[in-house]
C-alpha cells in the first residue's frame, strides 16, 4: 500500500477521533474541553485533501484554511470575535463559489430547480434573522443576514454544479453544502435564540453538520477531479 493511501486513512482516522471527542464535549456543553479539539478538525480535512488529490485546488485549500481560521476566531467569547469568525467564513463561501463556478456548464443548469431553491434559501435566511431580532444585538443583525446570504449563494452554486454535471461528486458536494447551511443556521439559533432549553442550543448539532459538511464538500471536489 503506497504512502499516500496510508496517510489518507491516518488523517481520516484522526479526524474521526478528534471529531468524536469534540462532539462528545459539545453534547455535554463543555465549553472548556471542546475548544481543545476544535482547531484540529479542519487541519485534518486539509491534510486528507492534500494527500488524496492528484491535482491540488489552491482555491479549495484556501477555502478550508479560512474555515479553520473561522473556527479559531470563534473560540473566544464576544461579539467582536464572532464577527471576525463570520468574516473569515464568508471568504470560505466565496472561495467555494469560485470552485463550483469553474466546473459549471451554465447552459446545462436546470434553472427551473435552481431558481425556486434560491428563493427558499434566501427566504430561510430572512426568516431566521427575523425570528432572532428580539434577542440579537441590532449591530449584529445585518452582518448575520449577509453572512447567511453568502452561505445560501454558495449552496445555490453547488446546486447549479449538480444540475449541470449530474455526477456523484457534485451530489456529494451539494449534500455537504446543505449541511454547512444547516450548521450556520443552527449556530445563530444556538447563540441568540431566547429558549435556552431547546436541544439544538448545544453546539452538538452545529458541529456535527459542520464537520460532515466540510468533509463531504472536500470529498465531492476530489471525486470531480
């Protein structure tokens, strides 16, 4: 077995172990312990991609790197850190959009599906921000809305890629994009929803959908070559 294959399984195993520990402490809502594993998650996905790809996409690596930076910036408490993390993740979505756009045959896009889906994504984003208005600092509302719009647009481009290519890799990447959208929507609810007893108030759902989403997007890009 060649060294690249061995390293691929090693990094996947490390991702699984660190993710399991992180999700366990997220379920317990243990802020102190979950922060120790969070900085490693995207590093293992990046390493997995580098040893797996025959031809590296610099844009994808930058997208994963800005996700890693966003993870780190979200560890400290405070609206300033939250905003900084959001800006980093916004760059992630922009980079993912460019990655998807490079593979889209726009003449083959199924617009009858993409346009209604875009309306749904943007509508969900608007509803979430509207629901959080009473319990969210006003200065945060507009940046949060634009952030969800960037994630929505990333999902729309991923769907455009899927309807254009109609391949397994595009489908895997789209499922990852959807999970990333769910993660971000849940994160805002976790942070600002007034009901503290809801099960999604823990970071478990946020991180589970986020980790799997990032991994599936990466795997989808690998499958597309």
